[in-house]
C-alpha cells in the first residue's frame, strides 16, 4: 500500500464517519484521475474512536512518509491527522501537504469545557483535553490548507480559523453555508479540497 513511486493521498474520515461519506469518495476518484494513489480507509471503531488506535492505524497505513505524501482529514479526522503529524515532527519527518476540512485544532481544554463543547460526549473528551505541540505539527505538515464553513454546527468557526492561523500558519479557505461538510449538508463534491491537494 506504500505506492512509493507515485503521489499518495490518505483521506481520514471522522467520528461516526465512513469511507462512502459525502464528498470523500469523489475526492478519491478525482485524485486517482490526477495520478495519485488515493486511500480512503474505514477507521477503526468510528463510533468509539481513541487517540492511540487512530494514530497507530494512520501510521501503519502511511508507512514511511515523504514529500509525495498528502494527508486529508475531515472532522475528527483532522484531529487524528494533526496528532499523527506531531509524532512525525518529533521524529524529524514530514509530509508534502496537509488538508484539514471542518476540524478544530487540538487544544488542551479542561474536562468541564470539553463536556460542555460536546454536550457530554465522553468519547470525544480525551480528544479535546489532550493538546499537541504546534511547532512539531508545523514542522511535519508541509503545505497546510484548512477548509472551514461559516455555519458549521460543531466547530466554532472563528475559534478554529484563529487557532489554525496561529498554530500552523495555514492557508484558511472559508466556504459559505456548507455546514459540517457531511451528508446532512448534501455535499457530494468539494473542489476546494481537490485544489488544495493538487496545489
């Protein structure tokens, strides 16, 4: 699965997500048409995601990262990608580009803050209470693009935009009225993500 001779793109879905969700199959097909080896895996236990399990899965999926490697995350998949990048930065490794869609930057909230943000979802609490070293993430992320919607019901827009600009110097693309970029929003294509990957 390494496909080391071609550009590789890994699309990581989020909490309660699945590979056939919304725009993600379209992005995989478009990237393959552009010559990428594109992977859209089912993440382990998407209804009970844990940080260690998802990081280990991504690490096994990617193998040895390089400048021809691109990571795409959606929702909680953004958190997983960012946390994986932290491990790469710590090891002196990096990818060529990172695209994050509808996700917040991991900040170490208090447990009470996390419970308020998630409506009491104990599964998500560890993801929100465990921060990352932004400098290590930045070292590993390559060309970083963040795509946010101005009416996302789950991700506070202004907070997410400010945190990514501050932490990663990411290019932030604002889509209007796209919600959480999922099937509830009837999105079957996301051209901004394709452009961000293909650069």
